[in-house]
């Protein structure tokens, strides 16, 4: 499906104040990313770029891990970038606001990190090439994205959602520019009391940015709840699947291409 960046920006902007409280899966993902960074990266990194900083949950962890580093943050949404800069006491000149697929990047980085952002890329091949060019030789890119089962419940009922990639496909895309040292995926299943709580959850985190423009009338909400209860209930609870994927990559040198 076509990715409407203007729609993504609007919906994430509306979730700035509600995101942290509702980002259950994202917080688990961030902890796994930090674990991988601990396992693979040098203990000292000078220049870091975080793509898709959101409200700063991951930024705080990077800042704690790499004290004294120069941390730059990017986000499509200006209010998220400024909120994170304030939260982490970063200079405003370290905020790079805009679409990572188009925004101008200056300087070189030793680590590019990203949590739950790259699934929104409209042109992943070109974007990974650009990011590789911004890394110093031997630089690292460690990120999470989402696999094909993500939101399978919502997508089966509404017919809307992103087209997620398999680990194999993403590996194939990035392997021209990076050595993929590690990749994994698993299912993280959340449970909710009602189907409508699931809609509130995705709205509060902005992750419904790919949804249709269809108005949720009372009749359509009831129909949605009935279908969800019929197909995706377990022990009186209602499930929502995330399938996080993790990649640890290192920039290929010219001699290994």
C-alpha cells in the first residue's frame, strides 16, 4: 500500500501526550534493542543518530548507555522531536525534523539506531543506502521494525494496514550496504478487556496511521466488536499481535562489496 506521510504525521502528532502511557510493546522492544547494543557495540560511541525518536523513550536509554556522546535525534513530527530534546536536555540544533527519507543529514555517525520506525519507509532500498552513506567506516545500524503478523487481527477485520516485510526480505534489502550480524523476530501478544480498548490503544500510540479514513459510526464499531469477539478472543480477553524484528548491522567497507 502507499504510505501517506502527511497522515502519519497528523496521527502521531495527536498521540504525543498519550504515547508513553500506552506504548506497552514499544517499551519491551526498546529494552531488547539496548540489550543488543550492549552485546555488539563498542562501549564508547562518539556520534549517534536516532531515527524516529518519538517521545524519547529510546533516546533516554541511548543517552544513559553512551554518556558523553553526541546524540542527534530525528522525527517526522516536530512536537515529538522538541519534546524529546526537552526530556533529554539536548540542544535544539541536534533535532533533525522531517521525513528520514528526504531530510538532509550532515556529518557522519558511528551508530544509527531506530525503534519501531522503519516499517513506515516508502523506499527502504534508497533510504538504507542513504543511511549507510552517513555512517563512518565500520559504523553500526541497530534497529527494530515489525514482521508480517503484526496487527493481523485488525488487518483481517478492517482490510487496512501496512504491508510488513519478512526478516529475509529486509535482510535482502539492506545486505547491499550492511553486513547483517544478527536478526531475530518473535510474537508479542497484548490482551485487552474489550475490542474497543484495542482501537483506543492504537489511536493513543499513533500506530493506526495507516488506517482508512472511514468514519467509525456506532454501527460500524458494534460490527467490529462482534467480529473481533468471534475470531480473536481467548479466555474472555481480546488479543492484538505485534511481531517485532531486530537487526544488528555493520556498514560494509568498499573492499567487501
